[in-house]
């Protein structure tokens, strides 16, 4: 009798410690499923009627804006659980009236590794209200065997200003190549978003406008860079590096050196892989700017 009791106590102790250990293990595994949207600001929620899922659009600023806009999507079920195996696709379209409609350069929506979150970027060609246009958004999402879609949800794309909050700042430009090819390109400034005195990484995208809705990314072009301060005798700065294609990061990358704070015009010349100029011109003599440029002020 005594021995049997001892055995059951021992057995109980073993079972309990195994249970505690597996409990600990579960807790560890659940750690990464903490809110994947932490630190992000909500832009808009999308949910198809009767859909068991909601898609919420986020980014760091809580707003979509002219030019480069990075975004994140979270997919949640009715209980607010974050879904990590969804697939999403979208179609933003600007309706400018008179049957004039166009989309904009953008990436596919892909999964963020290790998080129940999805990411994409847009290069918005126009802001809401520009040319009396409005932006509408189509979104399709699939979770398991459920596919739902939303169409024509209005989204707001804001204009981008210099620090006075009044003067428009150029961050994206559509051009028609001057090499006789009649090809159209969109050049979009990505970084620096927070410029500082000294060397800054500068990045940009180039997309070809094949038609109003088709804008594939273009690789292996070059953007020659000549930053100037028009307010200060159009002086430049040393040690700038032209933007070239970074095949790993899939973006054009160079260095812009801001030798002081203020208003800078980043003059550019767009060249194809053969080195032929497609748009833009050198700043020299009476020519104070390129026809292709971005603006930065800080
Ligand atoms: Cu438009």
C-alpha cells in the first residue's frame, strides 16, 4: 500500500513537471504573435459585406501621399486574430472625370517575414483633388478557401509640401523620353525622408508607363545626380554619388551630400543601360536646373 502511494506521488510529480514545462514552451511560442501592427498608424479599414475577415491598411504616418508611400496590411478574423497565410492583390485607380482614368506604379503585396503582416509600396502620380480627380481602391484577399473583394473604396492621397506647409514639393515626375523612342517613365524619390546635414542615402524607383494601368519597374538605368541650392548662387556639394541599380534591394541607390540645411533641388539626368540620355540636362552656364528634379528642404 505504502509503495503504491509513493509510486503515484512520484508519477504525479513527473506529470506535473512535464505539464509545467510544456506550458512554458507554449508561452514562448506565442510571443511572436503579439500585435504585428505595433508602432504603425491606421489609415483605413476594408471589409467586404458578410466577409469573415477585415483588412486594415497601416503605415508609419497614417496617411497616403503623393509619390512614394510605403504601406502595411493586417488581415484579422471576427475575433481580432491576425491571419498570417492570406494573399492580397489590389488596384488603385484615379477617376478624373470625362472617362479619364489611370492607375499608378506600385509593388505587389507580399508577406512580411516572421510577422502576420503584408507590405507594398505605391508611387502615387497625383494627389486626391488634383485635376478634380478622386482615388478609388479595389482589394482582393484570400484566406484558405475564402476569397472576398472590395471595389471602389475611396482613398485619400495627400499632397506633399515644403516645411511651410503651403508650397508643393516635387517628389515624383512623369517624363516622355527624348531619345525618339516615345517611351514614358515615372521617376520616384524614396529616400531621404528625413534629410540630415552630411551624406544621406538617396534611393529612387523608375517605372515604365506602358499604359494608364501598367507600370513595370525598370532595372539597370542610371540617375546622374547634381544637388544645388538655388537660393545660394546655385552652389552644389562635394562627394555625391549617382544613383545606380541595386540588384539586391531592387532600388536605385546613391549618395546625396547636403553641406547645409535649407532648400535643395536634386537635379537628375535619366540614362538607359547604354548610357543614352532619356530625360534631363546638365546644370551649366545659363542653365540653372535640369528638367528632371526632386526637391528637399529641411
Ligand atoms: Cu490623375
